[in-house]
C-alpha cells in the first residue's frame, strides 16, 4: 500500500473515531482537548462536530491557517509534558474527550512520548471520558474501546478513562 | 464541511485521478513528472502504480521521509519556473504524465503560478500525454478530460496535451 493510500485511510479513521467518540460523550458536560494542532484541520473538524464545546489546544509550534486557528485563550503553547501540568490548574479533572495526535515518523519515539503523556493526561480526564489517539496508549487506568466498524484495528485507538469510582 | 473532511476528499480525488491517468497512458513510453514533492506521499504512490517509469520530481525544498525520497539524479531542485526550463535540455518533449500539486492557501497566487507553469510544462509533454492537477490549468493547448466517476468536478483536474499533430 502506498504512503498516500495509507495516509488517506488514517485520516478517515481519525474522522470516524472522532465522530464516534463525540456522540458517545454527548451527554457529558466538559471541555475537549486537542493535543497536537498541526495545520488545524482536525481542530476545525472538532469544532464543527462539537460547536458548543470549549476546545483547548496543546501545541508546540503549530501554525494553522488563520481562518481556523483556535482563540488565543484556548491554546497551551509549549512542550506538552509541561503544558499538561499547567493545564490542570486551569481545567482540573473536567475533560470529556481528548484527541491525541502527536507523533513523529519515529515510531519508538512516538510510543515513548505517549507513555509519558498518559498519566499527565489522565489527571485531566473525567471518569468515563474518552481518549482518541493516533498511537497506542496502553495506560493501566484506561480500557480499550471497540473501534467503529469502518476502522481497521491498529489504525487508530480509542480508550475509556476508568478513573476512580 | 470541515477542513479535515474536505482534505480527505481531495486526497482521495488525487489518488483516483492518478490511478485513472496512469492506466490511460500505460501504452505510451516516457517519463512521469511530479511537480511539488511535499512530504513524498504522492511520489510514493506514483512509483507504486508505475514501477517501471522514470519519475522526475520538481521541488523547491521538499524534505520527504528518507524511505521514500526520489534518487538524487531524478530531482530538479529550485524554483519550478526555472527548473522546468532546465529540464527541457535533459528530457525534451517526452513526458507522458505530470502530476501538478504546487499550491499555497492563497488561491489567487496558486492560479497565477499555474498559469505561468502551463506553457513551460507544455514544452515537456508528449502529444496525447496527461496533466493531473490540484488546481485548474486552463491552457489553450490542453483539453479537459472527464474525471473518474468518484471525483466531484472542481476537486481535481485532468488535461490532455493536444500538441501539434
């Protein structure tokens, strides 16, 4: 399969997982987190499928097209391992959906970053909330959520935050 | 439609147009040109669907992942309005398929560049060859080719180089 073909399938998986997760958390109040802004395409999708949610964006240096940049007071700029800690002071444990899409072409590095992010992200997530991720995040307090039928296993990931009941 | 959704549709249109065009020129000998390397995903697709073709890449500063970079002797680096002229000395009028995907978020600028590229590109294209493009290229010596059924008109473009018979 060409890189173009697998890229298309990954983007479709991302879209389908986010649409699915947004429906699942519809009844829960709380903000949405977008980790990794990139060019802002997915941020634009999030705000279109969840127009009434506050969406907080975490990004090191994303420069989205001006027409779909987040408002300045919704961006945590800097290294995600630091900004996730700062975000707890602002948001507490209130987030109901996170989209995690920070990765490099280096799979091992991406996995290691995801492993370090998981516990910091977990602090921000309300029990029962969902994490949709482009990389596997095998964190002990999260359960694997079955993917929508359109998404091939391993192409995208959805986790439910078990939390403490 | 969100930016993510329209991006997915554009990538699918690109793939479908390239697959269609590659079949159409199958019997014609000659190289393929990729104008705009970007991250190399589409280059990888081109070489997978046309493994026996020489593919020449034109790019100002594309940095594809190493595993699917073109060989050094198949890249024309620099401003496309200059490298297309240089390429004529190397290739003559032999190319049978061009994929043009140089654009900015500024539609007007993209159209103007395409307009300046068209006559320079035309010199390199064998009569009956095809130009697949992400932007409209209304050049007087090219005919509009009907798109594959999967592609919405205006989302991608295919032209046939009429040439002089």
